[in-house]
């Protein structure tokens, strides 16, 4: 027996066949084409970056050399600043039981054409002596601004004694010299 399809069934078969052929075309050709086009555009951007890389590398090397020259030339001034800071603190120590326990290296940072120099010093002593020392530092404008003060206790492992320590951060902000 031969099966015949009516007009409505033929319509649905044509729609389903068309949809299947569309899906097959998409799976076989269009999806791969879209993927390759995206890959092409990404590679095109990377190629443009690669062609500009030597110029950017030269600019970065020049900038690094300028910064190195600036910071190397300012290291002499940094040592003078630390000596001045030590002289002032030694003058202020008279009659007080305060010790300098740590003087880390002066840090310099270049930000928006300004050089920010930060010097930290750690003192050890009695609380009121340390407070008076901070007050006396306020009278010396050549030391810079006191940007932070941190009090903490530290236990000496050998003796088992607790010591009060104060870490003071002095900060100088100067305009950067154009190289």
C-alpha cells in the first residue's frame, strides 16, 4: 500500500526538511567561518601590537634610563637628608631615654611629576618621651611632614622584656626635575 501525504503534511515536511538543511549548513560551513573570522580579527590586533612593539620598547627603555638617572643623582641628596634627620633627632634626645632602633632606606616614588620621598625611623623609649619627640619634630620644617606615627610593643626574646616602639614616617614632596 502506497502512503500519500496530504497538502498539510507536505507543507510540514518541506518546513522540517528546510530547517534540517539549514542546521546542517550552519554546522558544516557557517559556524567554522564565524570562528575563523573571530580568530582572524584577534590575530590582526596582535599583529598591529607586534609591529608597534619595537617603538614602544625604545620608549620604555628611554623612560627607564631617565628614572634611573634621576634616582641615582638624588641618592646623594637622600644621604644628606638622613644625616640631617639624625643630627636633629640627636639634639632632641638630650635628657630623654630614647633610642633609634631602625633606620630603613629612604624610599622615593615618582607620581604625577612629583617626587615623594618617605623616610621611616623607629624609636624606642617611654610613651611621654616619644610624644614629646613627635611634638618637637613639628618645630623642624626641614625634616618634612610627619605623615604617620605607629606605636607598638615588641618583646625582646633574649630578656623577655616588652619595649614600646614608635615608627615615624617623614615625607617630602618635591616637584620632579625635567630630564
